[in-house]
């Protein structure tokens, strides 16, 4: 019994807590870290400044920064100020995990998703990745699927963290955010605080495995330093956290992890003066699977508000 729980606990926490995003130098302090400082990503345009959306429907591979990226799009092309919704999956998940959500949303909106490097059918990274690398790929995907249309990013877990880090530096195109149990901005510190070095048994293994994930031992080879929450202006932001306290099942340290996760979700409200937090009472980590109607409603609400903030 102990052995079964041990394996389940490590897998669960690595899926939920261990999802981070690679960023700048690992030595940077959370209060000063700027994931895109000096990268020039806000001006990056792989099509030479000619942002013309590709109206394809279905799945295809596109080239971004010399890499093959698997992309899926559904729904009619967006026109006027109507945004394109782009879904970002969590670590270890491909775009296929989002297929049902994408299909539902595409009845009213243009919706796309993609496999990040190391996930699904996209190319594998050949070295450790930084947030700048992840941002470069996301920018290239947005240029291809959205062109000059405004964008709403909806991310789960790691995907939510990526979206939250990307939006403040790309206010010209990101006009709304939906974070579905997004990895908190200080998850590495939270894990270290909640599970001390003196821990033994399943908790010690869980701590060690998650810290290894933060150092790039994950499918995307992303390095995971903590970072502060930066403002994305007044764009609409919906934050949804899980309501079923599944992390609390971890012996001794579970309640602290649950508390840290909840606090991390509240911190995301600082992304915008127009943000709201909702608790998915019937959900564990995969909110869009456990309560799909809640995820759909939040994304549609943000998409409906986004045109007000589009130039």
C-alpha cells in the first residue's frame, strides 16, 4: 500500500507542482527576475513583419525558429477585433489532450493549440530550454495562426505559467488570459518550504523529483526558476484553481502544499486590474476535464471582453 501511494504521489505532484517554465538565469532573484529582458522577443517576427494568419483547419506542422511545431486549429477565421483563442497544455500533455475543449470552443471562436518542443509531435529540444526559447516558439505560432488578430491565451498548469509570463511583454497582441490551475510563480520556493530537506519517505522523493524537474529534467528540458508576477495591464483575466484538495493526501506535508498552491493562484490576480479568481469545487488539477463547462465559460467570457482592449 505504501509503495502504491508513493508512486502515485510523486507522479501527481510532478504533474501539478512540478510544472514550471524556463526563464532567465537561474541565479536571478524572484523580485528582480525579468524573463524577457534583453531578448527582443516582443519584436520577433519570423515572417519579416508580415503577420498574415493562415486560415487552415485541422493539424499541420509549421517551422518556427528552425523547429517543426505541431499545430491544430478549428473554427472560422477571426475577423474585425474578434480574438483567436490559443490553448496551452500542461507539461507532459500534447494538443490532443485539449481536443475536446478546442472542439467545443470552436463553435463560436477561432481556436488553436500546439505542441511545445518536447511534447506531442513537435521536435525535441537539443539542449535545455529557457523561457526566451519558449516565448520565441509561442510568438512564431501566434504569427502563423493569428496574424494581426488579438489573442486570448488559455493555459493549464505549465501552459498557464507560460501564458502569464508571456502576456505582460506582449500587450500589443494578448488581450485576455485564462489560467486553469496554473503553476504558481514561486513553485520551486514553495516546494522547498513545504517539504524540508529533513523529510523522508515519499515526501523526500517527491521533493527531489520536483526540484530535478525545475532544473530541466522534464520532456521540454525547461529550466524552472521562480519569478514575480508582472502586470499585463487591464486585460480580462480569469484564474481558476482546483477545489478538491488532492495534494493534501501527501503525508505530513500535503496541507502546506495545498495552502501554497492556493496562495499562488491568488498571486496571479496581480496580472491585471480586471482579474477574477474562481474555485472549481468539483475539480482536481485537470479542471477542463473535471468541469469542462466551467473552463469553456471562462474562456468564452474573456474572449467576449477581449475586443474592447484590441487596437
